[in-house]
């Protein structure tokens, strides 16, 4: 009986020692590091569980990457998917509530910076909150962004599914339109003054994939202002605009009275859902499809060959 008791306690002791040894030699969870669209390396000790999105396109990316439930704050106009409407707002495209953002104790900000945000983000940088900058310039960068966000959120499986689906649709568009005749295209961001986008924009990349040529793509500013006469001189075959649902009238109406414009003659004044085309999130593939259809329509109106 004594031998049995000793054997029993010995087994327990050895088991405890083995358990302790396993605990000691098991490596801690590896840190997560990714590079954002500014070239900055973002490192997190563990997947982010309290995320704030500072752009509507970022909100869509976060949901698509599988981390919608981890979003604790976002900005005005973050209205897709429907669940995004219930997330508390921390500002809009002009002003952020910096104190509220810091008080919410996020472990990651996902941001898109423009002139107004650049200055406002400085106190957030000083607070030590890590942030990932998102600004894809090409459609092929969307799936890459989804995979990186999936790493930061710990939602790699869902991010891979979304990235693969986007890649497949993009590949189909690319193959279908890669040998189509070129269509000279003007993309109007705003009507008064007339704003457009250069070739560094993701909208211009969508036009290119569809076989279009952005007539102002070579201009240096990212969002140049162009004159009415400049557009008339370039005489685009198609004029596209991405209108917002909140607009009472479309800015494209101003072109209808200029009958010598090729786009007007051929009835190629096209309005596309701006949320699908101007937001660099997964839905932009639907906006790209709409662009491709518009350019194909223009080819058909040349006299039959597309």
C-alpha cells in the first residue's frame, strides 16, 4: 500500500512539473506586423479588439475583413453595411472628436488622411494609439488590404474569403476588357468648380481596366480643377460622375446643353452610384462593373463594333 501511495504522488508531481515545463517553454503569442499604405510598419502585441474607423471606405473594409463586431467607433456617412449605421460616430470628414476617440480606448485606428485630418491626427499620434493608414490606388490593392487588416484583427479566415472573391471578380473584368477599343473618358467628381481625378486614383484605375483613358489622368494634382473649355477641347466620348444619394440634382446636367461634345451627341452622360465608385472598399468592384458597362455602351454607339 505504501508503494502504491508513493507511486500515486510521484505521478502527480511529475505531471505538475511537465505541465509547468510546457507552460514555460510555450512561446508567447507572436506580435503582428503589417505595412500600411504610407509604408509605415504597424505592430500589435495581439489582434485588435477595439477598432475605430475614420473613413466610410475603411468601415466597409473592416466589415468585409470580418471585424465588424470589433468596431467601436466610426465617422459620418459610414452607412454600409446596414450594421455600420448603429456604430457610434466620432466625427465627420471635417472634424474629429479627438477627446472622445482617446477616451474610448481603441487599440487600433484605421484612417484615411486628407488635409483636415492630417492636423487633427497629431494628438492621436502623441497618445500612442497605433493607426493603419488606408488609401488603395489600384483595384488590385483591395484584396491585399483585406488580408493585412485580417491579420491585425485576428480574422484571417474571413479576410481571405473576401480577398479571394474580389480577386476573382477583378480577374474576370480584366480578361473581358483588356483588348477592347479605348474610350476617352472624363470623370467628374464635382460640377462647380469642375473637379476630376488623375491617374493615381483608384477610379482612374477602374476606367483603365475597362478599356478607358482618363483624359486628365496625366495632371499632377490628385484632384485637379479643370475649366469648362478644357473639357470641351478634350472632347471626351464618355462623361462619368459618381453621384451621392443625398444630391438633389446631378452635376452632370451642365453638359447637356453643349451639343458639340461627343459625349452629349452619343448620349454618353453616365451617372454611377458614387458610394460604389468613390469608396476604395470591396463594393468598388460593382462600381467598376458599371464603368465597364458604360464604356461598352459607348463603343456600341459608335456604329456597331464593341
